[in-house]
């Protein structure tokens, strides 16, 4: 049931955050973090941190839970998972409000995140029933079998910007494959993960199959990855953290699934409606308060259309209402923390010091809450920080290009390669961009992102492996070759 009033979603009492280990909630550990509402800066709750004994216990629980879960037939596993996801959908409005209060994104975006998270399970449950093995043709009295089996307990780490969909991806992949999982969710935005775990608990998931911890990131990651219990490591997060966790996993000979940062270029070719694309670009840029890893950030516009594009973007940005994400009239909410707010101002100041200008925005909004105006920087040199580093917030940059060669070179000049967008009316340009851009996802003539049925992931520093699509369970399973001679011995 909707709790909307005419102009605002009613606030609610914030839920208690706890650890979930071996089917038991633990609330009495010392606090390791204060969760703040980014719209008001008020403290919402505190987060208990796991101690060394908790981490030892969670590893034992995950090992035991894996033995139970892998022996459960896929159809029976799916029945439990489906009950849990039905619970998530029933609690969608409650969970969405938790996300908005902790993260700041618009309530509409939070509601969409809840449904998107549930859809990962819909897809993966179907894929689990098709995780077929293979019979290899061979000589008489020799059976060559390739079996697909769950890899084992998973150590998963998720970020604050998508506090339900990132855990949803990991939990879905692990549980639908037959693995147990230890989820280290973000302390900044913990409530949505707590709610999802509650839904699985209420659905009758066996103890130890799904566990949730918070705490000191370095201590938790080392304990989970170094243990022989965990057999696979997955992270959605920054490039730096991804490299660190990958090194820990490599030392323990464990495979990784890494969805890391990007800095998505948008190539606007000659011959398109640049003003309309500028308006579309603004709308895409401020989605989820521009705190998503595939958010457009570098607008590369053909020189003949540059001024038209900038004018369209600026006109749209000037109409944006920045307010609390629970305000139904808001177009964009705050960034999630004071640290992100300071980072936005730093990108602007760096560009201005190097001769750039803010065509629109460039400043904080108000004096309470972490609000920053939608910003487009222009006339900036290619070596300014906004061209080299992912802003992860509502600051973007536009630069003109003369040839498609130049646009492709700028796009590929960074070490990251997660996503890009392109607008063109020629098949030749579309084909060339598809072939030459060095990244994981390219959207042409729209600002969409992959659904659960298509793979998502990056190249180079943007990660290892893919989530979603036909191979969504691949990283959570291993192949075993069985050569059986059908003779008496």
C-alpha cells in the first residue's frame, strides 16, 4: 500500500541493523558506523561491527550451509528463493523508503531498484534449471561427462550506491547455483540488505546458506578471503578495492568476479539532434543522483553540434529541482555523503583552475544536506581531473571533437572500460564504435542499461567476468570432467 501524501512520502521509523550469522541476528556488537540521512544529515541508526569470533563463526556456518544447500535439488531451492523474492516484492515500498533515507536517491529510483533486484532472481532461477552438463562422444565403453557443480561458499562485497541490487546480484548468483554466501554489505547504506536477508530467513532458507556481516573492511575482507572455506570472491566497487581484493584472492588461488568503476563516454556524432540529446543526457546524468558506475560523464560532441548540445543540457539542468528523495516533486536528490559532496566541488574547482567554465551548476545547493547542483563543465583541457577520474556524482564535462578517430581515442584513453553511449544516424559509425570502443557495454541512440538477460561488466581496470545474461551463473559454478569406463573390474 502506498504511503504517499500529495507531495511527499511519509517518513518511517528506521529499522535496526544487525549481523546475520548461522540463522541468528546479532545486534549487540559495538557500533562501527553511524548511518546518516543525506538529505538532513541526521543519524538514522548505527551499524554493529563483526569481531574476530563472529568472522570465524560465519565461515563455519557458510561451510555447513553449503553442504546442505548443494544437496538440495534445484527445484526445491527455487521454491525457497521464490518465496523470499515474493516477500521482497511485498515489502517493496518499505525497502524503497529505507534506500532513499540512507542513500538519497529518488523514491522512484529506489522503487525501481527493488523490482530490478527481484528480477535478477527471476532470471537466475530459470537459468539454474538449465545448468546442464555435457556428454562428450567417445569410444565404446567409455563415458565422458562434464558436470556443472556449485563452486562453494562465496565471499561477496557490495557498495553503498545500489544497496539492494548489488547484494541481489550476488545472492541470486550464489544461491541459484547452489552455493552458500557471506555478504559484507555497505555500512553507509545497510538497511536494504538487512531487509532482503530477513525475507530469506522468513522463506525458510536453511541456516548458514546466507550470512550478513558488517565491520572494518580490511579485517573482514582478509578474514573471509584468506580462509580456505570460501572458494570464490565477488565485488561491486571501486577499481582500487577490486585490485586489492583480487590480490588477496590470487594469493589464495580463488577466482574472482569483479564489477568495478568506469567513466562512461558519450559520443555525439554529426547529423543528430544535439539539443534533444543534450536534454536526454541531463536526464540520464542525474538518474540515481549520478551515483552509478555506468553513469555518463564525458560528453564528446562533434564540433558542429557542440554549442547546440551544451544549450540543450543547460536548459534541462536549469529546470531540475534538487530536494529530498522522498519529495515527489524532486528531480534529483543529494549525494550520499559529505565526502562525495566535497569531491564534487573538487572536480569543479580543478576545472576552473585550469581555465574551464561551469556552463550550469558548479556549487552546493543549500546549507543542510549533501545537495549539489547538476553541473556541466566546458572549455576544459583534456588533462583535468574530470576527464581522467570518475566523478560518481552530478558533475559532467563536455568537449568537442573533429573526427570520430579523435572521439574514439579520447574514449579509450583511460584504464577503465565499463560502459559508453553513442548517438549516430549512420550504420557505418555505429558498427565502427561497436568494434573499436574498448569496454563492456555500449548503448547506441539511447541511455539504457542491460537487463538481467544481458551480460554486464567491464574490460581492463573495470573488472573481471560478467553478471547477468546467459552465463549469469558461470562464475559461481565449476566444471568437473568424469571419465568412466563401463567395464567390470
